[in-house]
């Protein structure tokens, strides 16, 4: 059984001579970890303080990636992710302020190619790094006890685990989708250039 499994794996990676080394990708995802943490913190704060929020707007996660393939199976590289969450804060039904939270994430990453053909591929990806957050608050209440804007910045740990990715298209330019959990989102799609 072990020999059969090794032969199947070997034949799977004998991939029609397709042997690019570099790849650059851009993508847009849905519901990254920073957005989840932001939503959880906002809900918890609202429950404790009795505040209300409205008009939530989300940008991203927008990602850019680079990988260099050290072998046909393994690529090493990095991922950059940007996302933003903004919302109005209400008191007695009136807008008293607007919070805008921005997240910038950089993660070294490893990609595992399970199938690598000229026009199709399957892969998984793992990245671990840090997020720089910039939380901003603009006071719109005009009250004397809280007239200044409130900002906070710092770093926190972050990750990306893409369980399964599929890419399809030409030898150089491809579309892709991923099912994942992490800063790039639970699902994401984009365009990849391989050369």
C-alpha cells in the first residue's frame, strides 16, 4: 500500500513539464480575522456599555502575494493584506462619532502544490506574521467632556491557513479561489501571474 501511495504521488507530480519558479497574486477575500476581532470587540463593547453602531462598511481583505518555488511541490514567499472597518457610533439614536480601523498585515508563507499542471493546479498555503493596526475615532458629539479624537496603534499576531486552493487558466495568467481561515478571509479569489 505504501509503494502504491508513493507511485501515485510521484505520478501526480510528473506534471507535463510545467516548471515556473515565480508567482505574483492579487486577491479579494471575505471576513478575515481582523474583521472578526473588530466585530467581536464592537459587539462586546456595545453589550457592556449599552452603545449602538450603524452603517458598518468593510474594505478587503485585499491581498498581494509573492512565492518562489524551491521545488515543484514547495513555494516560499510572503503575503501582504490590507483591510478596513468603519462604523458610526450612536447615542440615543444620534451619531456621536465614527470609528475607522485599518489593518496592515505581513506574513512569511509556505505553499504546497498538490497538483501542478499547465492549466490547472491544487494547493494549500500557510502563513504566520503580524498585523499593524490603526484604530481611529472621530468625535462628532461636540460635547466638552470628549472633544478630542481617540487613536490607538499597535501590533498583534496573525495567520492564514488556506485549506484548499484551485487555480485555472493559462500557463502565465490564472484565476484562483481558496477556502481558508485567516487574515485573507474564509473565501477569496483573485488573479495570479506565473513565470
